[in-house]
């Protein structure tokens, strides 16, 4: 019989749990407590692995297994009653599951990377912190917030009604393709070829380019001299001198969770405030993540150190003396693996006991990647930041310096990408033609598929309903039942809403109420169904704006495809170019001296002009078909009023280079990362006779452009999850 806690866990994951008919419960009760504990622990780990990797419809019959090594590995167990776990939904094969999960980036399975950390960072208590968003439209790959799954709906489990044999490709048949969002054209005429993108997260490396044009690297972990200056005029004991070696050992074990106790007490023999202050400061600067307090026991004073990460009561930083000749902001380079920017900021803020808004940055970066970017934090010393390197997982901080200003969103010059496309089918000649075209001509600057979500209800439909002020439709689109892959609890929530229209009843079906559906239902419970605008406002602002921005993006993609179809790759009369920040309509004479790389197209709004040729008139027709007035893009709710913007239609990457490499082991990294260089680890060595071929390309892009659209131009492949899933299924079957 499966333990109750395991049953609840399985049901939360969206699985049905029951017993096979005829199972002998009496026999089950004869198991010892030890064997039950071993089974539960083993089953928890196995189920979690199966949830993430296989998502395959399968029945695991664990019947009368005696001293067997067949139960999820090599752990021995005694007879286990015929417990039955039915896992839904499915994939056609385990190999497909692994590769499709990588391609679709749904529940990615990170390969463990040893960075020398002592422990992982506690992330389970993180609060919702919406990503900051620059005014310029930007993408999650190149300086902007992520747009994929904007409704925060995890892909995966389907409802009980799905038949056991349905594949992931079948479940994704309701998703979007590039055609659905206006991505139709290519600018080059080379022959495309196939390949696997992001098979490992180390296949996608992003280095930020700062406003001075420098590509940022993590190459120095040392502390600048300014951080070690003692500001007081009188001599003070060194912080390291106030703690004994034994105390440092105990504090280090506490910091890394190796101490069985939950605190370390240090008696203060010299009972002066100055001495206690030095001890407090020494602990907090040398052992990041620990907080201290003074306690009195039996007439003696002790300084007690304990873990404070995640405790809301200690969210505000303590004030320390800050030298006047030191810049107020400590700037540093953040290296991260398989973690998005806001997750990383939240982890740092916990360990430093800061609010996340104390950090500033120029743009957010991919999660499934290795990324390097500059971060600034107010009045935190480089020494405190450097101490975090001892205990953070998949994060490293370095290249510290002090400046008098924070960072601003969008002030970067762009990003430099190193991308590996594995298992390519193209010849060396095909690759050379494709990369030469990318370097000389560029690619159409489409908004990528990340902008539009992956479920059966595209985010642009919600955005259109918001702009039309049709709030009943907004609620219906977000909460109604939908086909395709979803968690079981979301399916039950939607079914309850469709059946009862009761927000409180539907909310009870959600274990995690911080998703978009939960936030909307909570708003409807608080303010009622007659006050939907206020209820919708409980969703974080960035999430709400993503809906209308995705609608703008579909319109822009569609009109640019029409522009390329009508006039090709040359400037024509009626096109728009920018003079400063103002758009100008080209005359026939002016068009002769202009390049396609100068041409911009507008995102619809009240503060833009449109091309004067027939493609420009298509904007009005397209918006009219959607029930919108192009001359009235202001909304009753100020947040949803669209000013519009201009965007170049062709982007030509800089610093383009490439090589075709051969390798034998698909598990090895094909890129030498900054951290590996710091650790003096050797660069990957390639076998010229290897059985696998990969294309490793490098290029730089300006902000607000999608690297996936550059890769699309090279491969000539649809980058949507729907098409990639079908293609991947074909490759591996």
C-alpha cells in the first residue's frame, strides 16, 4: 500500500493512484517499517524522475518482488504488495521523451555541473517577483523578459480522458506553428538542413555586450582593493582576528548545513558593544547566508548565528558604514547555468538579506543556457558578494568594481551568442552557404515563438480581447478547458470553472495558486465577476502586458511577411526609415539610396505612422478584421493603451564565425565556458573521425532580437515546439 504522503504527491503531480484488484493488503501490513520507508523514499525519487524525463503512459506493477534489483535501480527490497501506479500521459519511447523534453524546453532535465559549490541555494520559499521589462520590446534570449508560457501553464500531464498511447507530438498538435504567428519568409536561397538545438543547456551560451561595446566575461574572482579598506581613523582589529579557528569551523559547517544544530553560539568574554559589533560583522561578511543576534543566558552574553535565507522578517538589509570615496553600487559579472535572471536575483537577495529591487541589470537572459551578464547592487561590498561563491549552485560572481550609478534596462549594446547545433544533416558546403548568407544579408527580425506561448489558447488572442475591452472573453480564454498537454490539476480547475462558474470552487482545485489562473480566480473571488478589470489586475503587470504585446507582435510579423513578399529585399517608395527617433516616409528618389537594413515597420499604436504603400494600408484592414480601430489605440485602462514602436525588418549579425566539429560522446560539452577557464579545465577536444557532426556558430545581436530567428534562417526549419516535436519524433523513431 502506497504511503499517504506519496499518494498525495502523485495526485498533485496529476497522476491517478490506486490498487490493482486482488492485491493483498494484509500482506502489505506485514512489511516492516524499514522496508516501507525504503519503498517510499525510493518511489518518491523514481516518480519525480519519471515525471520530469519520461512522461510516458506506463503501468508499473510492483508485485511480490523479493530481494530483487528490478525496482527502479539496484536497491534491494522485500516483497512489496501489488501496488499500482498509473502514470499519464505518454511518449512513444523513453529516448523520444528525453530528446523532446530538451527540444521543447518543458521541464528540462539539467545535467549536473560541478561548480565547486558546497550546497544548493534554498529556492522553495521564493516570492513572486515579476521580471522587469524595458520600454523597448525585447526577447528573453537577448536582453528581455521571457515570453514562453506567459500564462505560466506547465506543459506535461493531460487529463484522465487521454488514451494511454497518445504521444507528446499528438498532445502538441494543438500548439502554434510559425505560420500561425505570421512567420512566413526567408531572405536567403540556400538549402536548409536539420539539427538539434539546445540538446544540452551548455549548447547555448550568451555573453552580454555592455554599453561600451565590451563583451563581458567572468575572468576574475578577486576582491578590489577598495573593498578591503578600513574607513575608521582609529586602528581596529581585523575581522578575521575576532573569530577563533574552531568558531570558523563551526560557522562554516552551519553555513553549509553540515552542523546538526540549527545555530552556533559564541560567548562574548569581552562584553563591550564594539567587540560584539566586530563579531556580528565578521560572521555576516565571512559566512554569507547567516544572520546573528545577541542573547543573554545565565548572566553571560552570546552571539547566536543562524540561517536567515528566506525569512521575510529579515528582508531589509542592515546599515553598515560606507566610505564616502567608494561608489555606492558594487557592479559584478554574474555567471549562471540553467537558471533565469530573476531566479538568480531572488537567490542572491535571500543570501544577502536584501529586497530584489536593490539589484539592477540591463536585461534578462535565457534560463536554458549558460549566460554572463553585469549586475549592480546598492551598498553591498565585493567581499560579501565573493563569499557567496562558496555556497551557490550554478552561479558565480566576479569582476567586482564600485561605481556611482546603477544599471538601467535596455542600455546594453546587445549580446554575443555561442550556439551549438548538434547532429546536423547538412554538408560542409551547405553550412558555409547558410552562414555566409547570415553574415552578409542577415535574417528577418521576426518576434520568435517564445512570444506567443505554447498552449491551445495563444496569448495574442487574450491580448486582442483586452484591447477590445471584452473582459468576459478574457476570463473565458484564460480559464476555459482546452485541448492539449496540461497538468491534471489545471484540467480539473478548468472543468470546475466551466461547470460552476464559481471562482472559489475552481481555486480549490489548484495546489499552486500563484499561476495566472490562480491569480485571476483569486481576483474574481475578492472583487466579483462584475468587476473583472480589478480582478485581472491581481495578475502581475508584466504578465498582463505580455498579452497585448504578443498581439502587437503577431500584427508586426504578419505585415513584415507581406512587405517582403511584395517588395523583396530593397527599399521602395512609401517605406519608413528612422531619423533619430522619428519615422520618415521615403520618396522614390530617397529609396534609391537606402538599403533594406534601414527600413523599419511599426508596431500598431497611437503614436506611430504607417508606410504609405499598400502594405501600410494592410494594418488598418488587419486590425479592422479583429474589431479594432487603428485610429483609436488608447484604452480606458492606461496600462493597456498602446503607443506603438518601430522595429527594423532585417538584422545583420556582427562577429559571425562558425565551424563544423565532430565528436563521439553526445554527453560532453562542446563549448569552453568562462567557469571552466577559471578552473583551468581543458577545452573540449574534438575527434576528426567522430561519428557525430555539430555546427558551432558565434554571432552578436542588438537588443530586442531573437537568436532563434537567426538560427531559423540558417536551418530553414520551423522553430515552433509543435514542428520541432514532430521532427524530433521522426528523427528518433
